[in-house]
C-alpha cells in the first residue's frame, strides 16, 4: 500500500469517526450514520449524492442506495449502463435517516442539510472526483451550500456544469415518486450520459486484467441453483463468493460484476438481495424453514436448458468446471461450515489480518475487487 493510499484511508477513517460523533441534528442524534467502506472507492472518478439514507434501505443495510426500491432502481440503472459500484462513491446530502413522528421517511430540513454540508464537502475534497452527480433536488441544492450554483433540476438535468473545479451533472432521484416526473427509460438515458461523462473525465481501467461480465450475476445464480436446487439464502451468498474467489485465483478474473462486501457473517453479494433475486425471473421462490430463508428452484428450466445451451452461457468450459467443483465441494455443508470455509479464503483472511493489525472494523469493505478497478 502506498503512503498516499494510507493517508487517504486514514483521512477517511477520521471523517467516519467525526460523522459518528456528530450530534448536530436533534431528531437524528442516535441514528445510524451511513458512511463507511460500503460507500465506495476512495479513488472513484464519480461521486453520486442522494438525499438521505432510506428507512428500509441504507439505514438498515448501511450501504447507500441498497435494500429498498430506490436502491434497486439505482443499482439497476448503473448496472444497465455498465457502471460498477467498485468504481463509484455513493453518499447522501445528510448521512442519517430523517423520520417523521410516525417513523416514516421524511425530507431533511434546510437546517439538517446545512448541518451535514461540511461533511459532504469533506467527502468531495477527500475523493476529489472529476465528476459529481446529484440525485434529486435536495442533493443539487446541498451542493450549492458548498459552492453556489444556479442550477435547477428540471432545466439542468442531464447537463454537465462547471462546479467546484469539477463537473456537476444533475439527475433525478431513483425513487418511485421521482419516476412520475422522469420515467425509468428517461433516467436510463441520463445514466448513459453520466457513463459518457465518466469516460470523458479520464477513468482509465487497467488493461490486460481481464474483462468483467456485465450480466454474469444472473447467469451465475442460474448455474448455482440449477446444480443445487434448494439452498439457504446464506449458502447462496457464500457459494457465490467462493466461486468468485476461486475464479479470481485460478482463472485470473471474476465471473460476474456483482459487488461483494465483508459483512458481519462473512461475504455478502449486494446483487443477491432477495427482491432482486426474485426479479431475475429464474423460476426461483423463497420460503422459510426453521427461521432460515431458503431459495428453491421451481422448475428445472435454466437459462441454458435448451439444446444449444453452452453457446448461450457467458461461462466457458473452465469456468463451468470451476463452478461445479465448488458446488460439489461445499454445496452440502451446513451454513456454519460454509461460513468457516468462506473465512478461510485468501480474500477473507486478508481482511481479517488488516482488521487485526489496524484495529479497524472493516465491515462493508469491498472484497474481490476486479483488477480493472483496483
Ligand atoms: S445528518 Fe449529518 S449533521 Fe445531522 S446528525 Fe447526522 S451526521 Fe450529523
């Protein structure tokens, strides 16, 4: 690790600690703060700013824009234009979840946005991205507190504007309410524009380090569940991770672009949220047995069940053999045994070592970063 990276990590840890200690907003004094390793890469060339963590989303998952409808929409938009969370930093105008007296999500007040604006400024200064994308009116206005601008969402959407020595692109919030004003299809065009701006602003992915399959997540879930038709949700995450870890080791590249992070009980694949799995239309259902969430394949039809299946698979023969080898070695283990096996992988051992030597908690830190983003 270079001294520049070490100092960046130290600065970020200090920022996270300052945010944790903050008690500026009365109604959010005791809330979770959504800022940490899951926010994204400190070397990101683009920072996305939303409004506030959602009650059912980031406030629960601790991953900005993940776990609720807004999160699913955001993840779908970036995925469809080929942006990976590994290359982004995602944050909010306020870092705690504002709620009304009934416990529902509320819009942050002007004072709360102002209170948190110095943290937003510190994040932007620390990451220093050439491009900032605001998601919704609140985020756009919050940026004006850092450096004044006259942009309005309705007229400024999908335009690149000079701001704070970088480019600012206003976009709509990916929540369902905002979709009434700007449809998903229109937002998809906005993200295409953002992707072009990212490329224009000099994101240089490493060459010769393998490509990332843009649709590999769905196909990998399909392949796992066609070989193991009934498994716990926990086991799916761990098998998915073990396959990816082994692919990186033995084939030199990941099989999917799924964003994998270290959570309390081991590796967690962000794209494998239950609602997102069901939305993949893979004939999978979910049920609970003994309080444990399970996934069951309802029919034997796999994406690749037709006679010319191999030609449709994004995985070549070595990849398919590797998947089968991992499932046959670990597929019958209990969840406890699987967890232990996942902790014995190189990637998890490296995180555990870092936690021990630094004394830091690396929950939500990205795992198996594809070389092109490293
Ligand atoms: S929203 Fe920001 S300013 Fe307000 S308490 Fe949370 S961290 Fe502090």
